[in-house]
C-alpha cells in the first residue's frame, strides 16, 4: 500500500470511529436513588441502585465508584458493569458517605457526613488520613457536599453549611478558601481556576449559580444567580464538567435536567429524560454507540435561541 493510500485509509478509519462515537453521561440521581447511564439525548442505557447517593466516579478499570448514602451501612461501593459490588467501605469506618474518589495510590477518599470529616481509607478499609470539618457557625444540621483530591495532594472540600470551599493540604492546613452560598461541587480546572456550583438549604442563603474564580477569588465566569437573565437562571446546580472546548456541563437538581453551556452563555444542549429526576454529580464520556434499554421520550433539545 502506498503512503498516500495508507494515510487515506487511516483518515477514513478515524472519521468512521468518530462518527460512531456517542456522548454518554453517568448521573447520580438523588430522587430515584439510582445511578444511571444515558445518551446525550436522554436515552437510558444502564442503571444500578445507589440508595440516595450524590456522587459517581468512573474508574480506569471500567467499574464505577458510587456512594450509597442510605444503604444499611452508609457505604461507598465499587460496582462492576455487571452490577456486582466488588469493593465497599461503610460502618464503623465510614458513618454516612456523601462523596468518594478513588485516588491514584489505590486509596479511597470519602466525605463522611455522620462524622463530618474527610477520610482516606486504604484498600483493606483502614483509615490512613482524617480531616475534621468544624461546625464553627453552629448550624443545627452541619453538612458537606463533594470533595476532590487535587494533583498537588491538596483536597477541595465543599464545607456547605459553612458557605465556603476550602483547599486543605495533606498536613491539614487551609491554604485557600472561597466564600459561596452552600457550595455543592468544586473542581480545579487546568488553568488553575476553580469551578464551583452553589445551591442553598440547611440555613444557607440561595446561590443557584455556577462560578469560575481565580486563585485570588476574582470571578472569571459566572452563569445563573438572581441577577442573571431569565434564560440563564438555574435551579440548584450540582454536577459540573468543563470540556476541552471550554463549554460547561451543568446538572440542575431541581430542574431534572443537564445543560451544556458555551463560554458566551448559550445553551448548546438541554438533556431531560424520564430516567432522571434529580441529577447530582455527573461523568461525561465519549464511547462507541450503544443500544438503548429505554426510550428517551422528549429528551435532548438544541439550544433555545
């Protein structure tokens, strides 16, 4: 085969593979107490019970790490594609799991709302790191939402009823903080900024916006909030994913929807599905086309213009 023919064949294979790829979303649904996998048109592909859990992580081995908050032991579970629980951690080590992340060293970080602490456990289920999140404003029901370990070893903690995001070092020092009403999820972007979803409840004021801030805490980008135009309002944003193109996936817990928002605040895609009622954290992946297990029934729509 000539070089030109080889290049043409390789290009054709690449374009065919890309054409066959679909965007799939894993969604932790609080109301339906289910972890679902859907197409970006809302079609249901797969589901497994998560007992009211708010968080999900797709692992490198193809399994899913989920929190099963209202399971008998308040567990974190690693679930295989055939819906088998292959690893779990619960009481007494973890009281009530809110968030979980499998770390590169094989340990698992958990936000425990019963102990109001962030805890690392090793594969044997032994605690190896512990950070207590105080209730310094004396809320009747203190709570956290999501936590994420950063590449530098620090941890982003949504101290939700303190209305702050904290970055905590391995030696338990608060090295950065940002005040925001009831932070739900905070993620550190490749550019060094932090993307945060803001909700309300438990005595916190209403935020209902997504904000990107720099290390000095200055607002770089914001979507939603009481001062936003009507077509940019959000109803309790939860899960977030920033795409390589600069767009932002936003799950809306109280609108039963997921939106893809451009940097100039246009709605590029709106996903609704009968399989989704209260989306929390999400994982977005491009995968080969897959058959559905349920119809979408009025799911994805293009941007309203």
